C-alpha cells in the first residue's frame, strides 16, 4: 500500500519535477483498486521523499457489477492482505500516477531524468514469496543495495515464524525511471499471487517495463514465469468451496493436478514421469493386454502413448478429479479421430466399485496409491483387485529409500504434498504380497529408473497377474 | 352380466398378445377392455415412425418402437397389451421373449372370427384395401398358430370364436400367486428346518405359538394369540430326523392360515421323486422318502397330501405392501413379484455362477451385495453361523440340521429368536464359516478357504441378549452408482432433494480422497444460516432478528447457546471393537471415528484412537451407554481450539493479513505525520489510516482468541451440543435442555476434555435478556451465539424450521468481513447480503442429516445412509456467499 522514494541529490526538491507531482500538495487519483495518494513527508533541498499511498477499498475489491458480492469468490478474497501489501495493485497505481516519469521524460529537468541519482526506495510491507533473500537476488543484479528484513507472522506465536513480508529498502545510484520500472515489474513477481485485478495484456507491459534490464537479468526466467503465470482464476471451484467449509485453504483439497516436488533424477535427461510411463508401457506390452484402464489418469499423459499403440484396442482413463479429466479431455482432443475413438474417459473412484471397469485385460495405477489414506487402501484393493479384477494390474509408487538422493527434498518430506505415505521397497512388497494373496494374484517387482546400489531405484513397479479365472467378487 | 359372458382371467402383470386377422376386431376389443395407455398398437407405431399407419415398409421400425415401449412398461410392472395381428409364429416369439426378459407371463387372446366377417369389416374401411389374398394368408397362418400357442410359451390362451363372444367377453385381472401384499404381518420368519421337528416345536413355543395336535399326539398346527403368522423359507424337508412331522405341521399351519411357505430346492426335488421321476436320492432325499413311506403306512393318504402341498408351493412371496419378500435362496429386486422360469430358479437355487467350489458345491454369486431394493428380503438356503444384514437382506439358515441353530426373525421387530440343534443330524459338505469369509474364499484362492476350514466349524456365538442388534455385514466398498450423477434423495422431513451432477462430482472427489471410511461416515452436519441482517448502527448481526424469525415461524421457546469458535466435529463412539465390527462392519480394530464437516479425519489414526478412548471412558463413567441401552453413540460437537484443525489457514490467511497490516500501517502513519508536520493537509487521510490501524489490531486480537497450542491431545477440547443417534433412537425430538444436561454429565466425567456450553433458555419474547447476554459474551471476545428452537426439531406453517440461527459478535465478524468492515461506508454496502440461499441450503442439509440418522437407526443398508451423507457434502459445494 505504500512506497516511498527519497533522494539526496541537489536540490532534492527536483524530485517533484521528475515525478511530475508538486511537493507542496496532497494529490489523489482514482485507480481501479481504490484511491492513490501522492504526498511528500519531507521536501528540502538536501533530502526529499515522495510517498505513494494506495488506499485500497476492500469491499469494492470483491463486489460484482450488480453491487452485490459475487458468490463465486473465496473467503480469502474478502479477508486478504491487499489493503496493506505492496502488490500488483500498487504496481498498477505506480504506473498510473508516475506514467511520465517511468518513460524518463522530464522537460523541466531532462538531465536529472537521464542520470543516475542517489535514491532510496522503501517498501514497508512487501510480500516476498520464496524468502527474504529472493528480494536480494532480484534487485542486487540491477545495481541496488538491498536491505530486506522479514516481518514475523505473529509475535504472540513466535513458533509460527516469519510472515511472507519483508520491509524492503533499496539504495543506490539509479535513474528514477529505471527504479520505477524495477518496482513495477518486480513487486508482482515477488508477491507471486494471483492477479485477480490486473488487466490481461501483461506481456506487452512486461516487455515495455523490462526494456534495458530484464534481458540480461540472471533471474530472468523466474521473473517472466512468475509475472505471467497467474492468469486470473477468479472462479471458486466447487472443491475450493468444500475446502472452505472445512477451514482449509482451497489448494489443500484442489490439488489433484499439482506437480510433485521432485520431477527429475539428478543425473538423468528423461524426467521421472517419462521413465515411469515407458516402464509401464513396456510391461503392458509384455502381458499382451488389449483393453487397458489407466486408473487415476490425471491429465492423461499415459493415455497418449497407449492410444498411439494400436495393440491397445480399448483405452480407458479414469480419475476422481473433474479438473484432471477436463485436462485429459483437452489432451485427447488433440489426437487423431481414430485414436480418440478407442478412448473412454470418465470420472470414477478407487474406493467405490464401478461396473464400467470390469472385464479388462489390464489396469494401471501409476503413482496413485500413495495418494490414498492408509486406512482406505483396503477399499481400493477390494475395488480394483476384487471387483474390477483385470488380468494384470500395474502399480507404481515412489521408493522412499531413494529420497535421500534428492538434494532439494528436505528429510522426512514426501515427494508430493498430497502423498499420504511413501514406502520403502520391503514395505511395498509386503503390501503387494498381501493384496495378491487375498485376491488371487501373483506379484512381481521391477525397478523404474536406474537402480542405486544402496537405496534402489527412484520408483518401484509391481506387476500383479491374476492366477485364476474367477470373475468379479461382489 | 349374462351367464353366457366369457370371463377372461389374466394375471395382473402380464404381456397380452391379441391374435387375429386384420378386421377381427382386436382394436375394438382392446379399447373396450384396457386403458388406452395399456395398448400398444402396431398401426399406431407405424404412424409414429412413418406418418402412415398402413405403410408396410415401416413395419420393422414400428415394431422396434413397440417393443421398446413394451419393455419399459413391463420393467415398470405395468400390464401391456400388444395390438397387432400376431398371426405369424415369428412375431409371437418376439412377444414371448419380451415377456420373459421382463419376467412376466405371456398371455394370448385369440380372436378367431370367421374369415367372411373379417373380410366384410375390412371392405368397409376406406383406409385399408387389402387384396383377398392377404386375408387368405393371415387366415392360414392363424389356423396353424392355434396348435402351437401353448408350445410357444403362452401361459394363458383364450380363444373367442364369434363376434358375439368377442363382444360379450369380460376381462378380469387376477393377482399373481406371489402377491401377498395385503398380508401385513406381524410375522415370524423361519429359516431352513430340514426335518428338525423338535427344534421347530421349541422355536414356535418360544415365539409364543400354541401347538395343536391330533388324537395320535402328532403336531398338526400352531397358532399365535396375537395372530402372528409364520413364514417358512423353504427346505422344510430332507436330511433331518422327522420330515413328515415338519410337513404335517407346516401343512396344517398353512391350511389354517397361520403360516405361509415358499418352496425350497429340496421341496422341488422331493415332489419330483414323489411323482416317480428319476431323481438322485442324495442330500438326504432317501431318508425323506423312507420316512414318508413309514408315515403313509400309519396315515394312509399322507403321501398324496404331501405331494399336493409341495406341488402348490410358490417360489416366492411379496408381503406387506411390497416391503417384505420371502424366497428360499433370496431374490434380486428385478424379480420381486415377477413370474418366469429364471425367477423360480433364482428363488430356489440362488444366483449360481455355474461353477463349483473345492467342496463340490455350487459357487454362488453374492447377489445381496448388489441389492439396492427397498423391500426386506429374507431367505435361507446357505447355512451360516450367524445371520448378518447385508443391504436389507438377511439369511436365516443357521444350519440346524448340521448342528447349528434354528432361527426366526420377528418382523417387523427385526429381532432374532433361535434354538440350538439337539445334535448334528447331518455332516455338512463344507464347514460352516462366516458369510464374509465364505465370499472372500469364493473369489480368491483356495488358501483363504483352507485357513477358514482349518479353524474348524465355527461355534455359534453366545445367544444374543435382548438389546443386541442383528449383526450387519456392510460392504467395505459401495457402488459408484449409489452416488454419481444427478440424484434425488427422498427425505421424510423435507420431501425430495435434488443433487446436481456437478455437485456430486465435487463431492466424490473429496469423499474419495479425504474422507473416512463410509461405514463411519454416518452423518454430516448441515450448514447454519446467520440471522437476517441488522440495520443497527455498527452491527451486521443482532439477536433481535433471530427472535423475530422464530416468532414468525411459530416457535414459542428458544435456547441461546454460546457459539464456541472451533471446528465442527462428529464423533462416532463404539463401546468396544466388537460393536464396531457387528454394527459398523469395521474390523480393523478401530472403535469409532472423529471427523470434520467434510468427513475428513481430524487426527492421525493413533491420536484418534486416544481421543476415542477418552470419549468412551467419559460415556461409560457417565452411564450413557447403559442408559441408552446402546453400544454406540454419534455425537455432534465443536472441537477446540480452532487452530487444531485450521492452523494452516489461520497462518496463511489471517495472521498474514495481520502481519502485513502491522508492517505497513505504522510506516504509513509515520510518513503522514511527517507530511502533516511539514504543513501538508493530510489530516483526513491520517485519521482514516489511524482508524485502520486500530481495526487491524482488533482483527489480530479476534483470531488470536481462537488459537492456542496443542500437543497431541493436550489442549484439545470438545464441546458436545447434541447426541445424534444411538442404536435405538435419534434424538432430534429431545429438547435442547436434555442435550445440554448430557453434555454436562460428560464434562463432569472428563472435565479436561469436555467443555460445557453456556446457554440461556427463554420464550420468544425474551429478546432483551438474550441481547444483554449476547453483548456480554461478545464483548469479552466470544464468537457469538446460536439461537435454536428449544424443542429442537420443529415444523412450522412453512415446513421445517431452521434448527439454529447464528448471531455472531461484531469483533468476531472482522475475521469474516475484513478488519475494516465496521467503517460506516463499508457496513452500508455489506448489509446488502442475501441469506435466502443460505437458509434454503441449511434446511435441505438439515433434512438430509436427519434422514441419514433415521436410516441409520432404522437399520437401513449403508448405501441408503451414505446417499444422504454424500448429498450433504455435495450441497456444501453449492456456491453461496461464504461469509454467511
């Protein structure tokens, strides 16, 4: 909500000319999010400070066109930090109020506008996702001296640690226009929040504001990714509403299509997902299966190679997440019509039996079981091995022993935030043997990815083969 | 009606084929004797598909339509008449197939009128000019048909030869043999007797029947002083010591109207043997035959009577307005009240897969697991050590002849009465094992069957006390068809409630990925609406609106309960693991569950177990299990602190907002003060920012009140406010004082865990007192209060009355509406809120919750309970203003 710009150039009051805002006055401008005020807490020839204060209207933020609160908004949009934090809204206000200064035009003081000035910027509540040191990584390469001190989350509860905010001070000789453009781009990047209230022609704006400094920035990729990543996602999903009912953040439930924390083996070019998919396809081909279901197909990555191989005459993808199925449907829609004709995609659940899944040659549970609460695993086994009873069931799951090989994965952390467990090789084998014995299957095991002599492969694969011809157990 | 009128009797549910040449008067006959919607005419269907009733090129499509409609009608149990010539064997074969595929009886009514009559009638019709050769051909086909109708499968054939006969015929509809819907009981339903007369006699005596004997002292009947009636589930005969004695008693009781009997497979075989057919005399038949020979010697004619009795046995009965079905080997819903060969085969032999198991016995498809019918199905046939409810079906064959017990179910009481066998009369081919183990064995390897066998014949459990429920075997997984797609749930308190497909789709994801086992998830609490918006200055909510709402709903007294700020929590607590296994079918050693408003567990299994131990201890010490005569209870409560469940949310959302405000506002005020000191006119802005800073502090204080650290169970508190259900009853008809008392007893039993709820009881005019109390509560940081009708469940002139209205405190609402909501300009805009949608949702969810509990306590199958619980979750994903 606040940024101050100070200079000690001589005369410091020339800052008023450069910003095109008179130091003696309080000036207010209506902006989308509320009202932007510009005023000068100090204005002497030795030191001059301009303050931009964005007064956010919290109620207007979430009101629809009819003046009534839109019902599709999440609670988080009603109670949020936007009125206080230096977010994209402040960046937008900055660009509105200091538009001319950002283009480095100043007819009255052209030399000062073109030259580096002794500047100090202060942003007292800067949301900084990724830790205080990210601010340093973004601003230091641009020539700033950076002081970012973290704000505690709540002094009453010290063990909650720091909040995502820092008190940021940038000092250095810098052209004023550059300084403003840095803030304009990097405030939303550090915030890394969804741009609920920003217009959509963001790429052009980024190119314009990043001229001369973004191309060579060592964190360029992070900056562009974050700047452009968060397209407005204003609709509250049904799942997010259920999360809210339970006092949880929306993504605590709505995370079926989230990426895992670990996606790659350190020394392998192929991603883990690719390694798994090829191991599963290989095993499926070996069994001679014609009809195959990918249970928990997610966004449908495995369905593509299955449909590309005509030995699979019937390919079913199921998932319990509607969102995942929408993504999978989009993926399939890009395939040839004849391939699509062999595909079926529908919502199903691994803990409800489903007649549509009986009579298949094979079923794949690729990185699925670890998303099931252990007390519910028996129901999954009953559904898949007892009712659906395909000839072959392929199950892949992480090998927990291998986790020590991932430098970025903190000890005791699972590879995906939704994992309910990760098993060692003996644990997986014990479970698999139990299921196989109970439901009339045999289980064989294969490594996926290169087998580490000490901790084994990154992923383990079990191949269950039905031993009898007994039909569905009801 | 003259004596010459032909009476044509047809079964109530049948497919009637009218057979006759063009012009024989079929349509006229159909119009006279059947409702227009009962008659499907091929001409009409030709018109439907071709705009021309006489377009012979459309015949094929027309019959496709006709059979499609016939199929739908018959599936729905509606008599259907097909008005077509039906003179060709091919056409009739399709009709017989259509009837059989819906398990109804095919009936033919033939209008075999003289050819000249038909020709004359056709000649009079403008629209139909057949050549003479067409009629000639139809006439020949009809001639040939007359001989083959019986062979083709028509069960009733009526032939009308003259126009007079056709005109004067009277069609009467007769009830199906299996239709005893008018018999409403009460009944005592007895499983397989197999000639065990002594045990049967003892059981009847236990059930209160008075025995009747002939002069020779033989048991010939029994009657009940309260006119209860026995239903024998078949297999009265074979294997046991006194088949003739059992038959004599059963025959006497059925003849006197004191009993009904359905046929078992052993009766079917015995009757064939008695008629001299060549049947293998294994499985105890030889003993029966020699016993019957001896009986015949003592009582000439007895054998013939037995043969007549057995021959007349129907394979299944539907009783009590369709609510009870008795069949020897059970019956799936589609076959109830139907008649066909396969219906009879199912009822007699069960749903066999055609395979045999390692003991040489047929493998039976466990049809009961799929059963979704409303009728209770009682059956025998497969001996089991202990009866278990499976989806409203119950097998009552407890293997008396094999040394088990003879069991009866009292209907509608659903109580079991049994007597042990005097001895083992016959060695079973397969040891008696629990049905659940047996079904696992049938599906899986021989290993599990062998291990069951090595455990030896199961010892019957100690006879159940009066309070014990019949064991339930809940399926460990339900069918996705029970929940997916658009659904309509019929509730007793709020009619039909529709669940949109998109909401079900969201609910199934949460249910599958996050919720506890559906066998524990017997209830989810409804959402609660706030009061209508207050217009008082500085407030959004005030008690006045709650009182006004209840006054206008006709409620006379209310209770105001302190609203604890925690997380809504449902606790299912069993007295022990055995209750968990018997009542909930959970056999993993857990004895209860504690879950959130969306069915997610609050704690890890280990911590949940410890919490349940505490709950169980308190319930036991407070004497509540005993008092309710129940081994389990379901409690509705608030679990505190809020931070126990919501800490992530509090940190990510609320504390974060506080931190941002704390960092930003002092800096803002600082620069404004400096600007003011140097003479800028920023006073208004400064004042506004100072107010915001104060609001931000108040906001932080608001959420802090509901956070305290917990470690394991230390610091966790539970404030129960309703007992939802026990084995015998639901409690929404108990007033809230009763529930508060119960909570106080729990708190007395475990003061560290339980928190009582402060409350005020008043009539609906006591608004001032309640307001003062509410102001005190909220001034000291309370969330607010909930106003409820004191009587608890109340219906008003407009149906269900809201079970509670929340009146939240001004400070608490900062958490909901934001730190600055109290500013006048903000409040004015926030007052535009619509509580209507929330109210409607709250009422529907309340009704679904009550329905779930009623179904649970009524012993209905799990899928029926789950349907309601799932619907609550689905409704919760409806978009309503989340701040309400």
